[in-house]
């Protein structure tokens, strides 16, 4: 058996895996898999190459669709086109470093994106105006980093963004006027806030914090912008979920329909993270919305018009949605008939009529579909890797391995396609972390090994998230 350990960061290169694998296999010839000479190997460029297009988004007014793609110079920029038009054009003009994150502003006129300078990770927030073609640095402060960017179609003239302008160690929340560029402080960080959360009026009234002295996770609220902050829910370290323990993490899903109670993910009183609604004054649990004895809450969908969670995701091995609204269940069933797999809404217009949905499978690259809720039509958009989509890839099998004390470890076994599962060399592919987990999605590293004749085992060992 060959062990390989993967890093947790997305920029961890496939070349490291290939180098370790090549060196180890060369030194341990007995582990070499026999691949028939007539079987063509999947080229590494297909497995690890950049996607032609990714991160599609629909504008809040539903009139335009955007995505990330290389421009004529090979630099990844934001592109856009009208929904009913074929012509596309780059909206941003970055020439040096690729854009990795972007979003539509609530006005459907500005596209927002983050960009740093030569890898210093001090990302600035930029806006690109689709009508004038003007790009503006909304946070033009040297050495200051922007994060936790929030937009609202109901409040299209502003964007909320966290900046460490006052103190490089602490991120205060700021409100930016898209027309004037004026930046004002919305909430000051006392030093322990990980992430800020707005209420339904797009005002910062909640925060997820981590106390470095006690290691407790604290959910904090205030009744209005001019009212003091107060601790609402405190979670001891051993009962808090990981999203309440790192910068950028949040355990607050949304405010409740009354704009006072909160919907949160909580590990209190359970071995698994549950979705509950708590009183905005006392922190008392009012309602259990969803729970699963096999998995933490893995995601949620919120209907902003009704201010309610309508679907909750769990991942006990293979992802699954639990619907709190039958109408949304029917929508997902229609999508599944056209595009089987695990669906994930990646973008919605403000009317909630048009969706862009990502569909994941363990044996195919991610693909996107467009769904019109009014006409019930599902229209395929594109695959992130069209060449790989034509290949016969290996599906993952969910297996449960018992530890010595009986704890069940959710794991994945992938076998080489078309080969007898007997006396195969096995690679134990270990994820980093432990604040991470292996999942059911299509994994290029796993497909590389399976295509070369190896069985691959991925174990979510103790400390893995989920």
C-alpha cells in the first residue's frame, strides 16, 4: 500500500502528487499496476488543466449571465453577455493576475471582484461598470485587505465589506456607496469576530466570534445599529462546529422571518451539527429545523422573499438535500431528470425565477444547467472540462470503516475502471487538515491513480469536518 498526503490549500499542485507517486513507484516496483498497453491513459492536461469557463452567475435582474474565462492574453477575467444573446465580452481587464472571485452587485450594473498585488494577499474590492466600462478600486487603501463581501438586490446602491484598515489584525465591517465610493464603518471588531452577518434590512446586526482565551465560539447580536452588542449563544470548543473557529467561518445562516430570531448551525446537545432557530433576545432554542444522526448540516438554501430556509444539505457519504418546502423539492426533481447527480444552486436572480445549478458526480466533471422555474425548463450550459466528460471515469464507492473503538469512518473506495477488483495495488490518499474532509465529488488526483491501475482509498479520519 502506498500512502500519499495531500495539502489542504487549493493551490496544492498536482505536480507534487505526480512527483511523489513517480518516485515512490520507481523505488517500489512491486506496487506497480499493470495497465494493458492497448488502454490509452487519460492525459494529465485533461485531468489538471484549467477550465475553459467556470463560476457562472446570473445578474439579479435576470438579464445577463457572467462567468470566468481567459481573455486573449490567457489571463482569467470576468465575461458577460445578455441572456438571450450569443455575443460575449470581457467585462474586466486584468492583465497580470487572474481573477478568482467575483459577484454581481445588487444593481445588476456593477460586477465586483477581489484582486491583490503580486500575491501579497491584500485583496482590494473593485467594481466594473457595465454601462460606462469604468473600473474603480472601492477600497484604495495600501496594505489593507478586503473580505466578507456582501451584496443585496433589495439594497442595490451599497455593498458591505470587511477591512483591516483601522488595525491590520482586526476586520471592521464597512458600507461602500457604489455611486460616490464613500466608505463608512458599519461595525467595529473588538478583536475576536470571524464573520459579520446582515439582517433582512441589510444592516450588520450579528457576528460569529471566537474567544482566544476560552476557545469558545460566540454568536453575538445587537438590536439596531445604534445599540450595544451582546453575546447571544456561547458554544464550548468541544461542542462548536469548525465554521465557528476560523476567520471567514460563520454559524449564522440568516435572521428569522421576524428579523429578530436567528437560524444557526449548532453542535450543542448533539454529536452532529443541527439547524435550529434561536430567540434573538435569550438565545433559547425555539425550533429544530433539520438534523441527521449521520452528518453535520452541510449547506442551506434560503428563500429570501419568505425569509425561510427551504432546503438543508447533509453529507453522510453522498450529498443529499432535505427539503422543508415541497415546491423546491419538485424543482430539484425536474433538474435531476435532465442532469443526474448532486445539484447545487450557484446563482439565482432576485425574483428567484432563473437559477444556475452546478451538478456534481464522482465519475464526471462538474457541469452547469440553467433552470427556469416559471417554464420548468432545464437547459444544459456547459461542462467545466468537456474533454474529461467524454472519458470513462471511475465512480467512488462510499464505504464505512470501523476504527478500533467502533467509531465508523466515512471513506471512499475508487477502483480502476474495467479491472477486476482483486489483488490491486492500493493508494491510501490522505487529506490534509484535519479541518477538511474528502467528499463524493469528481477528484482529478483519484482519477489519475485509478486510470493508471490503482485502487484508491480515502478515509475521513478523526477530526475531519462534516
